[in-house]
C-alpha cells in the first residue's frame, strides 16, 4: 500500500486518543512515553498508513537557536509594558546563551493565537514561551515538536513547565492591609475570570475576607471586559453600594476607577481607598499616588528563559512550576 500523504500527525493522535505532542514524542524520542501509549501510537500509524517524513525529521534535529515569545499585545493597553518587560527578561538570558528571540502577538484572541502558533511552528523554532489567551483550549494539539513554557497564566490541566506570579498571596496581602486599616466593605473590580491570573486574584480577595470574618457581598463584586470605560462605569455602579475601598485587578480598569473618582471629586482615601495592579509611572502621579501591586515582569522573563534552556537540554526532566513573589507598594490612596 502506498503512503497516504494526506494523513497528518493530528490524525494519528486522534486515532490513538492521545495528544499530538505525545505522538511527536513517540516519533522523536524526545520525552518518556509509556510502552502502552507507544503501542497505541504505532498501531494508529499502521492503521492509517502514516509514514514519518524523514527529511522533515532530519531538518528538525538541527537547532535553529530561535525561541519564540507569544503574548497578548493590545494597542490600547498600558499593560503592554508588562509583556515588553517580560520580553526584555527573556532576551537577556537568551542573548547570553547565543539564542535569538522572536516576538509574536496573540491579540488575546484564541483564533488569532492558533494562527500564530501554526506560523511559528513552521519556522522550526527551538522552543515557545507563551501567555495563553484561554484556559479552556487544548494547546498541545497545536504545538510542534518543541518544548513550551507557559508564562503569567496557564490553561487548565496542562502538563508543561510554567513560570507564574503568586497572584493569590499578594492579592490576599493587599486586602488584608485594607482590613487592617478598618475597611469592611471592600469592593472587587476585575476583568473576566477567563484567565488564571484574575481567578487567583479573586481567590486571594475572598480568602482575606473570609479569614477576617467579613461576609462576601456579591453587590461589591463587579466583573467586566478590561477597558478604561468599563472601569469608569463599574465604579459608578459599585459606589451605589457604599464600599469604603476598591481592589482592582487590572491597571487599565484602575485608570477608569481613578478617572471617575477624580471627575466626581470623590476624596481618596478619605471617602474611598484604592489598591490596584500594576506599577506604572502614571500610578505615581495620580492624586493621591496609587497603592499598587508590582509584578516582577523582567524576572518572569528571566526565569522562563532559564527553564526553557534547561528543558531543551533535558527533555525528560520533571515538569517545573515556578511562582515568583509580587510586591505590595503602599502609597497614599489606601
């Protein structure tokens, strides 16, 4: 029987009921796979008459010394500075090790992100560092035969290396600080919980209130798309329920909060205290300067690059998860 050139590695994975990454590891011997799983993959290859492209495999064995970084970079957001700082951290390590960095943008949209992954995979990169746009996507079906390190956030049930911020702990610390100053009606303003970062910040908020014996009031919790106008509008809604403090999990929404409070001449922190993510120059020149949580963006990039290079050198090493500590910077807004 002739080779079926239309059968892909994805077809083999589906037939064997495994991920495309697993099929790739079986073919290339790049990671431990159980004998039973190997048998299933080889059987699927036989059933489908799939033949390994030896030329492509030969090319893949050569190192390109290129690592890709796929992150959401939205033209309207000041948070781009965060991912640019991450990229600078990655670059600092790669340059020392004779690797090159390619930066790609997902627009925080899954379909666009999948297109970028396919494009990067076609470029024979040696590895991919990415901040995934979705928690629900099975990313392994899109990846090629290269290591992947998740940064800042992770998808559900992943089995890859990851480098993250300890969002829950620092969020809990920020809310506990507000409680320590006598606040009991602390509002929570956030983007959608479609990312693990926002979910973890919410968990820190809830845990701080619960441990202090403060009932969680759903009227003081507002979640919306991350825009300045949403921050502005949702602040108006929250103030109708008389909070004494607001904890904002995103700097773009925080800009909306401060814009509303200043426009309405609402005293901060006299009438309401404000704490927000992240540390940017604008947070120091608001009236008053804003209490913020500073994330270790550059350090995230450094650690992610280090983990990537370790994974390239040792494909069979145990999976790593690193949690970096963020810093609460207390200023006059709280």
